[in-house]
C-alpha cells in the first residue's frame, strides 16, 4: 500500500509529537518505578543499538565490499571518528544522562517548559557563536519570551533552594541537557551530516563508551543499580520506548515531517509538545499546575511560535537535519 506525501507528513507529525510528549511523562513516571537514571540510560542505548547498529553495518556493507575505508568505531559508526565523537558526546551520551537524572529531582511540568522550550534559545545562541548565523528581530523577540518563561519556572525553584528544595537541580539539568542537544544540532549542521547516519553515529558512540564502562562499574559495586531488582518487563519497556521509540522512530518521523512541512512549520507543530506534556503530567501523574508554570508555558510556546512565524522557508533534504529525538 502506497500513501500520499500528505498522509505520510501528517502521520509523521502525529507520531513525533506523541513520542516527544510521552518521553517527558514516561521518564518522570519511571523515576518512581525502581530503575535509576543510569539504568534507564542503559536501556535506552541498548534498545536503540539493537536497531541502529545492524542497520549501520548493512548501510556500509557495499563500501566495505568495494574495499573502501568507511566509518569508525570498528565499523559501528557510519561517520568518520571526529564528527562521531563530537556529536556522540553531546547528543548520544550527555543529553540522555542529564535529562534522566533531572527527572529524579524536578516534575514533568518543569521538563515540559525547560527541555523542548529552551532548545530554540540554546540552538540560536550556539548557531550565532559557531555558525555566525544572524538573528532576526522577530526571532530575538521570540527568544526573549522563552527566556522569561524559563525564568518564571526555574527561578521559582532556585528561590526554594534556600529552603532545602532540590527541584532546582532538575531544572538546571534540564537546561543543560537542552544545551547539549542544541550543540549536537549545530554540530550536525556544521558538518552537513545526514540525519539517519548522525543518529546511528551517536548511538554507536554511546554503546561503545557508556555500556561497557557502566557494566564494569556496577559489577565492581562502584555505582548503584536496580537492574536486578525490577521486573524484566520494566527494563524491556524502557528499551523499547526510550530506545526504539524515542531514538529510532521519532528520529525517522521527525525527518519525514520536516521534509513535508519544512523546518518552520515543523517547529510550529512541535511547539505543541510543552503544552501537551504539561497537561499529561497533570492528568496522568497528578502534578499540580501553579500559576508560574502556566505563565512560563504560555511564554515559551508563544516565543517558539512568534520566532518562526516570519521565518523564511528553507529547502529541505535528507542532509543537515538534526534527527528529532526528545
């Protein structure tokens, strides 16, 4: 059965928004289900690796058969070593570890604002510093709204830090994780990397660098783990959703969405994620929705929409799109 381009684009948009929203709600819910943050990161990496590493090996097979030197990390990454390391540290390792640790301190409603909400801010700043991209007045005003929204959310938790609260730690980790993902996006654009190959590369780097080190450390008793204390179904669920869903499927659907709608309209579509995930946190997790969260959510969402409203459409291909991954 063949589907029209419009059908594929709409389906990709729905799937992307659904997975990005579910990532925030499920990651916060998982913080109270037994697994530790690094356990969830391990499940995410193993789940994504089970799909992407064999795919990368098959993708590079014709070049290997022709006797060409291709890829790096022992043939696991389809990219050269330098971009694999640069993108892998930011997008494959630090983002996941920082975000999952953050969910153990701060509620999902905070992540709804600070993770996807601050991403345009960090991306614009890094693109201005590294790629020397100009910032239009409309985009600057939109970023100002985002900053105000982040201050309303994160500033309140920082004030409570004097009273012994720990939510500010999660907020800081969310902001840092978003900065790491923005750095990965800028790296992809700087090197003109293909979205699928870039996702394979960062997964290969995380598999090689994180998995063996983490297993050795928990085997020696240096790091705590709950992998053996929870049902195997919990670990399998995290591997499937966090790895296959959040990394593989949403990476593909995001790319398809950008190809159909373009980068500007796609950004407007993904602006639904902060609001939907915040509502999901209230509905499914019973989190309270205070006035500062509502105001911050409105400012961040409005800032994203205002910043892209007057942007010029850009021709899109499979190259230089940072594969969408919550």
